[in-house]
C-alpha cells in the first residue's frame, strides 16, 4: 500500500515538474500586454541584428594579408583578436547579448502563427553566427568554452530557474 502511495506521489511530482518545465521557456509571455510584447520584440530584434553584425564583422575589421612571423596576423582573421583579452571579453559579451535576445524572441512569438518557421530561422541564424565567429577567430587565441557558456547561459538560467521555482512555490496553471 505504501508503495502504491509513493508511486502516486512521484507521478504527481513528475506531472507538476513537467508542467513547470513546459512553462520554463514560455514563462509569463502570455501575461504581457500586446503593446509591451511588441515593444520587447522590437528591442530584442534590434539587439539580435546589432550583435549578429558585430559578430560577423568584428570591430577593427579583419587582416587583409598575412604577416610573416606574427601568428596573430592572419589574413581573414579579426584584427581585435591580436589583443587576446579584449577579444575574449568582446566575444563573450556579444554572444551573451545575442543569445539572450534570440531566446527572448522565441518566448515572445510562442503560440503565434508561423512559430515553427521563426524557430528554424533563428536556429539557422545562430548557426551562421557561430560559424562566422569560429572562422574569424585565430586558432588558439579564443577560448570557445567561455563563448559557449555565454551562448548557453540564458537557456541554462531559465531552465534552472523554472526547475527550482516549483519547490519555492507551487506552479499554477493560470
């Protein structure tokens, strides 16, 4: 009998957790007013556009021709990458802004028409951004683990927040 009760409790807990995880990515977007959502979508889109552009065309541009004896001076690589620390900081912060804004766009357009198409376009844009940053960065000068953490941070933060939230207060379906 006690075994049956624990089974029901675990199902209840998993159902509650499942409902909260469903809300994880889409938290509070339905409670926003239409004007507020539209304004946030505009701001997020502008941030994505600016950060994407600076990711594929870094400040200072790229080296046009190689320079013998200086491994940081490679044709087609970011000039700013020669200054290792500022380039790392630039990439991490730019990627964080890009990732946070793409997540916000996906949250704000959830349950709208053509959502699937927006997701596919966003994922394609993210893949383009990653490819451009990778190709513009000289080998051994960029710590991609930091850039990867910056890209994943908004999603991991929301997942952890929404996972812990049911234990602080019960999730409501409203």
